[in-house]
């Protein structure tokens, strides 16, 4: 058998074994690289949050209704929807039944529908979260605009 062939075979088996097994130093270097990537990702996210906070600050300082007024408008829409859902609607159903009993409304006519509250709650919880952050700022002494 050719000794050069055996040397190449040993070298190939050694390279394969080296690829299969990782040394402690290689594992340590890989861990450092993963942490470096995680730190960079955290920096990017922090920069995005800082940029969004600056946009929010500029929007809130604007005197134009359609720039600074959209958040209060969404809040008032939520208040109106909740008032309808939990105050007006129960009274409406009660008065609807009374008016049907009196013959003022035909018996086959259905009352107005309830609102779809799932999407309302998503918007409301988002607004309450924003309100909670402002309350946190007030406790920490951040001055209002």
C-alpha cells in the first residue's frame, strides 16, 4: 500500500474528527460572538425606542389638531363605545322591551346590536398602557409639556 495514501487518509480522518468535536476554546469563542450579537441587537432596539419617543414628543407638542389630537380622539371614541356598551345598551334593551310591551315598537323588530368589544379592548388596553406610562412619569417628576 502507498504510504502517501495512508498519510492523506489519516489527515482526512483527523480533519473530520476535528470538525465533529469542538474544543472548549471554540465553544467559548462562539459564546462570546453570540453575546456580542445579542448586545448589538439590544442597542438597535434601544435606538428604535428612543426614535419613537422623539416622534411621540414632537407629535404631542404640535398645535395642529390632526397631529396632536389623534390620541385624545381615539380615547374619546373608546369612552363613547364603552358608555354605549355598558350604560346605554342595557337601558336601551330594557326600554325596548317596555316599548314593545306597550305596542309602540313592533314585536318582531330586533333591538340595536351590541358592539364587538374584542377590538375595542385591544385599543383601550393600549391607551391605558400609554396612560400608565404618563402616570409613571408624573410620579418620577417629569414635567408636563
